[in-house]
C-alpha cells in the first residue's frame, strides 16, 4: 500500500512539474513574441538604398518627376525648366527618427519636410510641412538673413541652429531629424552635433509659428501624421542613405 501511495505521489509531482514547465514555456514564448514585436517596431525602414525610388512619388502625383534620378547610388535632383517637382514618401509617419545624408551644389538650396498633407488646393509640401533647411551656408543669401533662421539645419524661419557644423557645398552632411509628438519634442542633429531642439505641437509650437512667415498659413504644421518630403528649390542636390525608424 505504501509503495502504491509513493508511486502516486511521484506521478502527481511529475505531472505538476510538467504543467509548471509547460506554463513557463508558454510564458517564455509570450515574452519572445512580445520582444520580437518591440524589436520590429523599432527597426529602421529604408526609404532609399541607392537602387530604387519605389518608396517615393511626386507631390500631388503618382509617379516620380523625371528631374529625380539615381546617380552613382545617390538620389539626385537636377532642376528642369519647370519648378514644383517636390517629392514625398508614399507612406506617412507620426513619431519617428529620420536619418539621411545630403550634399548641396554651390549656392544651392533644398529642404526636408515632415507632416506633409496632400490637398489639391495646397500646391507645395511646405503649405503644411515644416522644413529643415538644406543650404550652402557659404554662398546662398539665405544664410545671411534673419539672422540664422534660414541656415542649413534650421527649422526654417522658426528655430536657428545653435552651432554651425555644416560642411561646404559638394561635401556630404549627415542629418538626423527626430519628431516625437508623444514627448512633444523635436530635434535636428547635423554631423553628430545637436543643433536644434523644439516642441512639435501645443502652445509653444503655436507661438513659434505666430512669430514666423507662416503666421497666417491656415494648415501649416497642423498634421501630426504626414509624408516626408524633399524639396525642388531649382538647385542641384543629392541625398543618400535615407532611413526612418518609428518611435
């Protein structure tokens, strides 16, 4: 009898251990799945890798303007006779880190937009999308007015760079733009140095707009979710290694 009772107890312990192990395994599997989801959510998405423009299209059009080409692995804009050939991402983004490199021609001007909303009544991306300036600081007139609110890396006409770390025309600059509406924080890092920090919505943002050229622009900066854009400013400009990560 004692022997049978002992065997029953051993069996019950084995079943309990097996059940505990099963629960532990399920718990581990759930943790792994959750970890994978979090990792995937924080992965970089390539917007331009030097071989394809499939993630982009023209503003208010379905195709890419012919002025934008791939040249030696770079996204090159060569101005044509007509302006207004700005491009935007096919996807939209809200909270993100955007990383890219840009190189401007001598005396050149371009820009990087976010929060771009398409509307047939709004002819250009900057009607809605704030701009990070791309500029030849040594030659373009915008670098010498207002006093620095139009220099390379500035939040155009609203926040001037704290440092001038822009490389000369013809050299690559690495720009990282962070837009985080959850934390109400934006920043621009140029060539490894944080040069601009700013709110991205709310009263402080509204005051910045009120003190800028965009004061009476009804829809400027109103869209937290929107396209990323690159500007046709009638000057030759190159972009490469464009990627984005959701926050």
